[in-house]
C-alpha cells in the first residue's frame, strides 16, 4: 500500500500552478484573438486585383490600374505581348505588379 501525504503548502502550490496554467491559457487566447483581428482588418492580401490582357489599349489599361491602385492591390498582366509606346508611373506604395510568364516564349 502506498500512502501519499500532501501538506497544506503542497496543496497551495498545486492550486497556484493550476491558476498559472489557466492564466497562461487565457493570455494565449487573448493573443490569438488579437492576431485574428489583425489578419482580418489589416490584411494586405485583401486588395483589389487589376487583371490586364494584351490588347490595343493595354498601355492605357495598365496606367489606369496604376493610377487607381491602392496599397495592397495587385496589377496582374496576363501572358502575351504588350506594346508600350511610353513609360508607366506608379505613385502608391505596396502595389504588386505580377506578370504571368510562359516558358515557351524562350526557345534556345
């Protein structure tokens, strides 16, 4: 037969450890809620996608997208050949320009 004696000091220590564990879990829950709020309300991925395809007005469409773009937006250029007669300008930070590439354009 095994007898385990727990003193009042040990009981207080066990209660204290349980309280600490609950406190840590509560703190983790609060941090998780804060992270979710940040991801939902400050997510830069939630920007608008401006999809441009090669055509006779592509330069104007690209420039219009760059003018109207806001932080977090993406300007997506579909694969193809774009003929640009002059430069483009972008005055907004955090705008991505993504070009869809196709390897069969490069023949060796």
